[in-house]
């Protein structure tokens, strides 16, 4: 039986006829097309604050290629975690990611990829191959998500036939094997594409943009809200021309570069408000609501990115915890999904070793390093309690191991550094944090867990 896939979405699928489900589906309970008013999502200040934080912190983790350790001696227990995997030095994949092309660095490549991933749920890399397009990838290029379309037959006989790249008014067909397609989950309207969570907050983004425009308009008008002007004396009437001149004069002295100039009227005037003030509509609370929803969709606390909705509850302690949680909840899962795509979409082009695996090294991530203190304490406690070998504790702390360390050393006989490797021991206090920041190892990410593809 041959597999048949859905052909919905037209020849180009959701990349050409429509961008994704949200442009063809009304927001729940909405009677207005908020998607049309939202504009480029990355221009919303609250979302860009999250996007900027992710983009700047994402490259702190280093993607590396690792292989399993050599087979253990007969009768010896096999390694239980990825901590014993060995990094492949000088691997062509890591070299290519460090300098993907002659024009920008790997950091910029990742930052552009994060932007597409966040706002669209899809990010694309073009693999420029040697040997007239038939060799191994020599360069990597980020392609804008809005310029790429997924092509597939309408009869569903093929899942993806190729990609169509629109540039300078031209359409170029790109073989699917030359595209690395990063997807965030599955778009229900077209399972060939990913789906960005931020699309569920389109109304919040539009509302936040409107709130910013409303506030700016008030300041631009010298803080004066719209109003109804009329003579204080009920027996005085202004003719049409006089009323128009007065209106223009008020506009001139309350907007633009002439704000603050005095207004002189022929008769005493009164002003009645025609709109609610920011206090009347509780504007600060509304803006906080928008910020909180946007940040919730990004799995980032507002205090981490400096938004006002989180600053009133911010302290040094919970800021650090929130920053660590943001990295763990937002960036780590994102990197794991991207590594999965690179495992089959790029590593297979550069290596024939089926045992190689992509792993993220979090040893230099500042937001996660303080937890190395807890890691060292857990390893030391395990050695003192007699249930953990000195060698296992030293491996977890990324310290050198010798045959003399393959022993249990209960309390009173020393800790993980008491034997082997010249008696090297984990530091304590500030020295320990300094060492962890300098590269304590890739075995822990803040809670002692390894993160891999």
C-alpha cells in the first residue's frame, strides 16, 4: 500500500496561497481580522523584547557532535547517561556552523533562524553544495520564511516535491534535499509546516500596538485628549468659518512642533471631554494584560525581558530563577527540535557514521551556571554516602578520571577529588561559580540533566 498525503492548500501548500491557518481562519469569537492589523509581528515591542532575549541567549549554547564511548570491559556496567559520550573534535558540521558562508557568522545564522521560528513556526536553511550541486554542503544560508513556498502534488502522491523560493520577482525551484526545514510542531491546516504559538496571541499583539499608538498620540497632542469646544456664554454663537479657524488653531498648538503655543479666542471657551482618559480606561492594566499573554506564549516571564508587567514583582532572586526557567522552558526545547532536524537534514550529508549524535553543550550558558554548585554538592553527597563512585562524581563535574577513582569512598575518606588526577577537587563558593562559568562541562544544564538531540 502506498502512502497518500493530503493535497489541501493548492499546488504550493500553505507557503503560497495562504501563510498558515490563522490567515484563513477567524480568531475565536472575533468579528475583526486582527491578522491584517497586526503587521510584521517582530515590530511589536513586547514580542521583540522576547525575540531579542532569545536571539542573544540562544548562541550561548554550543552545538557539537558526539559519539558513544568505547564498549566497556566484559562484565562492566554500560554508561547510564550521555555524560560519557565523546565529542568529535574538528567535525565538518561544527566547522560549517561556525562559519556558514563568507558573509555572516554562525551566530547571525542562528539569530535569523530564531526570528523565523518565533514569528512563523518555520525556518529554512539553504544548503549550497559543491560539485555542481551534487556534492556535500559547503555553505549554509538563511532564507526568509515569507519567501519560501512548499510544493507538492494536489493528488497527495508525494509529501514534498520541492521548495519554491521567490526573490527579485523570480521563482526558483529548490530540491527538498537542499533545504533544512525547521518546524515548530505541526500546522493543523498543513502538516508539512510548523506553527508558531504567537499566532494564538494576534489580538494581544494588535491591542498592544493600538495601546502604544494611543499613548503616543496623547503625548503628540501635548497630553490633551480630544474634546468638544463651545462658547461659555450660551447666547454666543460661532459661525462656520470662525469655528473652522478655531479648530485649526487648536490643532496647531496641541500637535507637531508648535505644541505649547497659546490659543487666543474671541470669546471665553469651554472644553468638554469626548473620550476617556488613560486612567479611566485603566490603560496600564490593559498593557500589562497584553504583555503577560505575549510572554506566556513565548514561555518567558515578563521580568526577564524587562517589561513593566513583571518589574513590580521582580527581585534579584526571582529574576535569576525566572531567567533560568526561560532558558529551560523556551530555548532548550527549541534547540532540541532544531538538533533533531539537523541530525537528518545536515549531519547525514557531512558524515557517514551512524553513531554520531548532535548534542548541545550548556557549560557556557550563564543563566544555567549557578546550578553547578548544586551539582557539585549532589556528587559530593553521593560519594560520602557511599552509593556513588568517585569516578562517576568526577565525570559529572567534568574532571579527569583515573583508574584509582573507580572506588567508593564513604564519609570520612574524602570526596570526589580525594584521589586520582593529582588530587584535583571541585572548588567551593565563588571559585566554584567562576570555574563553572569558564566551562565546567556539558553534563548539566542547571538541574543536573543532559540535553541532547
